C-alpha cells in the first residue's frame, strides 16, 4: 500500500478525534465542578456536536458513493435471461 494512502487515512481519522478529545476534556472539567462556566458548557457541547457531525459526514461520504456506483453498475450490466442466481 502506498505511503500516501496510509498517511491520508491516519490524518482523516484525526479530524473528529481532535473534537472528541476536546469534548472529553470538557466533560472531565465539568465533572470536577470547580470551574464550570457557561463558556465551558457551550464549548463542550459544540465540540461534541462537531465530532458527531464530522463522523456522520465521513460515513455518508464513504457509503453513498459506493451505493451509487453499485446501482449504476447493476443497470449497465448486461441482463442474463433464463439464468437464476
């Protein structure tokens, strides 16, 4: 496998990971309860929402093109008459 493919895969997975670590850090600070502020709460919620959105978008970005390609290849494949699968 080319090095670029391995490097790209590792960098892409870091994108939601950064937001997940920020969310976890915010949750730990909130659980400690010593300096819980509205800014900390809003930043933690925003980071969690961003991580979920990025993960969902990456999932759709991988799944939807595969489904479209499969559907198009089924339509363009020659039809076999009288052959059961």
